[in-house]
C-alpha cells in the first residue's frame, strides 16, 4: 500500500515535470530517499537558452518538498512551511 509520504513524493515529481515540460525544459527524477546530497530532480535546458546565451544546456538541481498543511499569510501572497535545514 502506498503511504501518504509516497503519494506526496510522486505528486511533487509529476507537478515539476508538468511545469518544466510546458516551458520546454527537460525534467529528470534523480536520487532516492537515502540520497546524501538531497537532490530529488533536475531541470535542464537543451542547448543555449537563446541566441545570445553563453550557457549551454544549463541544469538546476532540485530538492522537492510537499505538505498537506498550508498556512497562508494574511495578505494571501505567500505561505510558510517549516522545514529542517540539512544540506
């Protein structure tokens, strides 16, 4: 049976995949739950970002977090999620 944590993990990856691919970037799930560097996935561009770009195929490493508790600010512009700082 899939745990609540597994559900949140899968939904996090699917969400990032959808956002990245809609912006024409690649998303790759990396690592596992015992990953030392806490890298859960990578977003990558293929080739230069534009005609004047000096960067070729830049990559961003991601650590994903998910919660079912959402404390929205009084003005509704942001929410806070307390997390432990590991890496």
